[in-house]
């Protein structure tokens, strides 16, 4: 494990992958779908007059929806799966880190938490880009799921003018599913 941990420093502070650029501008149809799916009744998300009554120029996007704009979609997932089946891996820092952990038996993942800090509201017509950096990797430790390490990605979501909208820390546990301790 120590030998593997020695490589972690090479990933810290490095761009995890190329920026993810939203496929679509922020739009009212997707906002409406989101709020209906989450049973969110805040009128500033779907009612122009209610939004204007609060001093806004238009309806706004729910802040927690930020990551949906840069999701790759199922087609991208299938493309990556086909690359892997062909024995090809992407050459990004994050994919290299995960491949290194995979090779050492740390093949399972669970998201453990997310922290977001909001700086500006998103309006219809805005276009989102996310920049990902590997912020930290913990030493290996024994968890209830198995032996593993915590990886924190720092995500900066910006609008088309380059203004920061949201900063996010997304933490996962990458673990070896065959290393669970059995209760005594």
C-alpha cells in the first residue's frame, strides 16, 4: 500500500480530466422537469412573475441542479465502455489514477459526500463548463466496506463569461471489496 500511496502526490492539484462543457444551455424545460421530479414548489424556478417579484430578471435554475448541465449522457457512457472492452483507456490524470487503483484491487466505488458553495445564480441561456481537479487522496484505511482511500475532486462550475457559479468538493471511497473485516 505504501508503494501505491507514493504515487498519490503526482495527482494532487492536477486537472482530473478536460473541462466538461454543457451540451445544452440552461433552459426552462429541463428546470421544470427537475423541479417536478423533486417535488420542489419554489416559484422562482418556473414562474417568471414570481422570479421578477424577487428582483430577478428571469426564472433561475435550482442550485443543486448544477452538475446535470455537464453530465455526459448515456451515449458517452457506452463509448467509454466500448473503449474499455477494446483495452483502451482515456489518458487523463483521473482515469490513470483509477486504473492504478483498479490494478491494485481497489475496484469498487461509493460516493461519500458532496459539498457545494454557491456564488451566482444560473439563468436560462447560461452555458456551464466544469473544471475538475484532484484535490486530495487520503492514505489507505480500513472502512466498513473494505480497505480503501478517499479521493476528493474539486469542481469549479463557471458560466459562459468564466464567472464561478459553484465550487464543489465531491468525495468518493475507492475500495477493495474483498478486504472487508469480518466481525469478531
